[in-house]
């Protein structure tokens, strides 16, 4: 059963009981644009108690706002009673609702393209707000007075940007003006709700246009205000002929594949976030420098992502990408062991893409990218990091006491393995004994005798 079939079945059930039932909102918009709707919403004259009676097992979450979630097969369908909203005091939900008519219900919605209804059986579109004309014109227009819509729910400010970005539509002039006028209302919205809308803008293929609109409207001040310092932050023209840091970042976002994952999009946005605070001018050579912007950028990225309540998993992916993006300049000089460890990082594929667009948006250099591609093919026959030949248990059996310096011993052995100088466990154990003997001899010469510490 498809999502449409499930919604149609429920709409027929409501109609058979004498209630009006119409498809509403995004599913109507998407179908008219030639897109397959991911889910369907139903607007009905039935009150919540009547919906629940007709749809056993339906969820009463939101029933006091006239909203019930019904389940049919694997599909969940939102069924909402036609309503008029009372005043909004929390910039999120109305204090009261009054059950009303389809026409009144359309007037309380956010944008005209989301205020359309469709008859489930005939496909007839019912338009009380001029949504059809705006769909044809490619416009995102607030229903009624734009500032009033945004005062009701300030998250609509970001939803306007999201729909403009996703659909490739322009903002209707009065709506665009209200977006800038009302931008500070976004301060009333929780970081989690802002994060979710912002993530949808960043993961859309038109993400660069979305970022530009967030900046021009002033909304970015309440999301990632650090981005504003990137505007006008000049870079060395011999390395960055494209212009300032913001221009560079925007071009990188444009170059990403449409399906780029959120973590990569965030890393691209934040990879140069610390260039403004680290910008200096080297008088000796006559050029701009950003020493340490990668390390500071990683720290700033962590603060920004935590502020927006991103998950620990997302932060753990993005921050290392920001921290490591300058290391690509040195890959051709890395020893094999270091290079393999570098390439074995779980975010390496995304980092390669970050590096590709970083260079492609500026100097156009591809040497390091092509080198790494060749190395990936060369190393493909076996794991980059093979199973260890020696473990901590072996060190304990030799009488060493477990401690943080175990890692140094094991890493030294792994380095020999990655460099291709150790191929089996027997050779690794011989190397281990030699290593410990050399360390002990150095320890004895310095009169620091601790036989349990190979690095004392």
C-alpha cells in the first residue's frame, strides 16, 4: 500500500461517515509540481473524537489542536479538523483553536503554496489563497499579512527560506521584506527547531542560495552569526582569486553533489570559520596569513554545533574534518604509515570531497587529490589498518604494567607493520624485544631504572 492509498482509504472512511475530507498542504503542492509526496495530510470537518472513533488506534497527540495521527499499514497520516487559530503567545502554537471551514482553515496556514486542498477522489484542487498562481509563478508568498504570519510562529521565517531553497522559488517581495524586518523573532525559537530547518537548507542541492538568503535576511545572526565575519575577509589573491572567505565557502557549497551528507555540508560551511579571527598580514613577504585557523576553527565548530544541539555523532564527524583540512597539503610528504592512518579515518571520504571543492573553488590544484586517489587504488588490496601483530596482552606477558605508554609501544610496532617492514607475528615479537632492550639500555644510562616502563 502506498502513502496515497493509505490516505485515500482514510479519507473515504471519513466521507462515508458524512464528513468532508480533503488532502491538504504539502502533498497537494508536491503533486502539482510533479513530485511524489512523501506523506499525506487530511483536513476534515470531523472533530478529533469522531476521527478517533473512525480510526481505531489513532494517536490523540495534538487532539486539543484538532490534530490526530492515524495509522494504516506502515503509513501514518495526519488528520486535522478544519480550524481557525487563536492568538499565539509562544511563537509556536495557538492558545486556542476554533473548528471552522475549509476556507477559514486555509487562511491560518503559512504560505499560499501550502494552503491548497485537493479532493481525494477527483483530484480537483480547491484554492482559497491564490496558491495555484504562486506555484505557476514560482513564488513563496505568506498568506495574508506576512509579519502577522511570522509573529504567530517565528519558525516560519526559516520555513520560507527552506521552501525557496528546496523549490527554487523566489520570495514574494512583501514576504521577503518581512523576513528581514522580523528576523530577530527567530531568537524566540529553540535551538533544536532552528537546527532542523537549517539542516534541511544545508542538505538541499541549492544550499548556497539558501545560505545567501539567510545572510541577506539577517536570519543567520540567530543561527551561525560567525559567518558574518567571513564577508569581506580578504584572502591572498594568488591562492584565492575568487574573493573573500564567504565567497569561497559559498562556491564550495555550490560544488558539492546534490546528495551531500549533512556532516560534509557543515564541515564545508565551517572549515574556514576561524579565518577572520586569525587573519594577519605578513609584511616580510607581503601576503595575508591565517596561521592556526584549522585548529581554532575546529574549536569554534564544536561550540557552534553544540549551541545548535547537534548530536555528539555529528560533532564527532564535523570537528575532525575542520581540524584536518589543511593536512591535505602535506599528504605527498607523509610516510606510508602516517598516510595510511590519515586515509583510515572514518570521515576520509567526506574529507576528500571537502578538499576537492576547497581547491576547485580557489586555486584549482588537483595534485594532492589525484595522489590520494592513486594511493587508495594502490592500498585497496588489503585493509589500510590490518589486525595488530602484537597486543597489550603480549606486553603484559613480558612483565610490563599496563599504562598510557602501552599505546606508544603498540603504535611503534604498528608503524613498522604499515611501512611494510613487519609481516608476521614472529617478526613483530622479535622487534618488540629489541625495542624494549634499546629503551632499557637508554634508561640505565640515564640512571632511571624502571624495568616496567619501556619509555622511562
